[in-house]
C-alpha cells in the first residue's frame, strides 16, 4: 500500500502535503525543514514499532488487517512525533493552503478515530475476511483513480468542488472489489470526508 491510501489510513494526509514540499512558498527556510525532519526521526527512533510502520510504505507492504492493528496500537506515539513540529511550518504556506491543511488534519483525526474503534479489531476482521482483492486492488485503485479529485486542497475545499466525482469513483471501485459489508464499513469514513469538505 502506498500513495494517498497509505497516508489516509495512517491519518496523516495533511502530513503528506507538508512533506512533499511542492506547495511551499518562498518563506520556508532550509533550517526549519531540517529541524522538523530531525525531530520526527529522533522521536520515532524511541518507538521502533512507530518507526517501522511510518516507513513501511517504502519497504514491506503489510497486509491491511495487520497494518490497521499496528496503526491503532501506536496511535498516540506516531501522531505526537509527526504533529508536534508542524506549527513551525505555517510560514511555508500561503494562507488558503494552510487553512486547507488544518481542515485535513481534522479529517485525519476523525478517520483514524473511526478506523481504530475497538483498537482496530472490527476493521481488521472485515478486511481479513475480504482478502487481498479488496484491500490491495480495491484500495489501490481508489487511491490511484479517485484521490486526484480531492488532492488539490484549496480547490477541494472551495466548497465541495470535485467531491461528488470522488464519491462516485470511490463507491464504484469499492463495489467492484469489495463486499457490501466492507463498503458499508467504509461509508462513515466517506461521510466524514463529505461533512468536512462540503
């Protein structure tokens, strides 16, 4: 699992936008970026499980049930390590993009809260039963084909632009690869996106 789906299920979409660097303005100093990167790495090293999961998309591809259980078990440690230095980056973004990042942070928190109900056991059980076709092919397709409709932050949040296209794409691909139970489980997450974006 990689790309948008990885960060979405990590509850770190807003961090994805921060770390890709393409949206920085001219006020972002190298020293600030170096200090933030150093803080995150130093913090994560103290929790080997958090460090391993954070970099898992670049190395091994964990089965989704295991990924969810691991993410939920290290929720506070991983979130704290990544979140604490973020406010220092405010000067690096234009105001409309910074506001969009703050909105995505709220979405991330709500998505992670839903995913980690019962320590992620319900989600893990559903996707373990579903098998790889759903959680690999299905979520990968949603990530590759659908996320493009909501990844331009200012446009997405202005208000609800392109979201209906994302929703149609999301439901269509999940229905193709996943059972009704899995699709129904993910519906509240889709509702979170709709409520916050629209």
